[in-house]
C-alpha cells in the first residue's frame, strides 16, 4: 500500500510544461534579444540557476546568475499565481491519498514561491508535507538530490518505500536508478516517450483518475 509519494509539478500535477518552452524566449524578448531555438531544448531540463548561467553565457549578458534568477522568478510567479491549472482528476486523487494517510511531497525544477502560489490557489497546497526544488538541491533532476530531500522530510527510511510520480523520462530514470518506485504520468509534451517510460517505471498512468489503484 502506498505510504509515501513524491510528485513532480509541471506535467504531473499541473498542465504547465509549456512554461519551460515559454520562459527563455519570453525572457530574451524582454531583454531585446533574439530567442534561440537551440537553447530552449537544453534549458527544459535545467534548474533556474543552470538556465540563467546558460543564457548569460550564450548572450554574454552583464549580470549575475542571481540577478537573472530574480527576473525569472518574477515572470514565473505571475504565470503560476494567475494561470496554471491542475491536470484533470489531480485534486480528487490527492484528496483521496491524503484521507488514506499517504504522506506527500512536491519535487520540482520550478521555484517554491510560484509553486506555493499555484497550489494554494488551486486548493491543494495544504495536502503536502513538504516541497523541495532543484535550486535547493543544487542540481537538476539528472541527480536524485531533490528526491532525497523529500524522502528525508517525509520520514521514509529508504527510497524503496517512496513512489515518485513523474512525466519526464530523464527524471524517471534518475529516480528509478536511485531506488525509488516510479509511477510514470502521461503528458502530451512527452507522449512520444511513452514506451520508454513504461520500460523504466513500475507503474504508468494515463490520467490521475488511475492513481487510486496504488491504495
């Protein structure tokens, strides 16, 4: 029976994967720069400090990583606080898990302020025991650090006791290699990787309505 669960945010809990393809072009346009398609794919899987460093180097910007992250966060906060929505069935699934005593955490490449703003507006923030970000962990999800932070706060003794819900293949591979149980989540932005996800993940769900089968 499911006791501990860690949820990715974008593409898993929220229908917000578009943000990671929107952020760098929108930021470049604010700066009067021409967005470069070759950077968008690279930044998709980075933490905000990594993405900031990438853009600074690519455009020879005369500002620090910290300053760039502040600008990113302002843009992200507005988007999450006002427009991001939960995926279908997620609220009901989380409420069911909470009532069953499942301890839940959020592990995301997004920043904590925007995450909290979105999930509080959507009525599910209080269902989570903790939230950790890749920025806190000091690495993107090519490293299991952010999952380990959540595991510790949830009180789980080992990764094997925890199920990680992820829509991204690279993050699912990271969690699986670190010993977590992995529940793959279908998202339109990663649909072409469904077969690979099914090979990596112990479970694979097309919709949140199916998550209750783990109880």
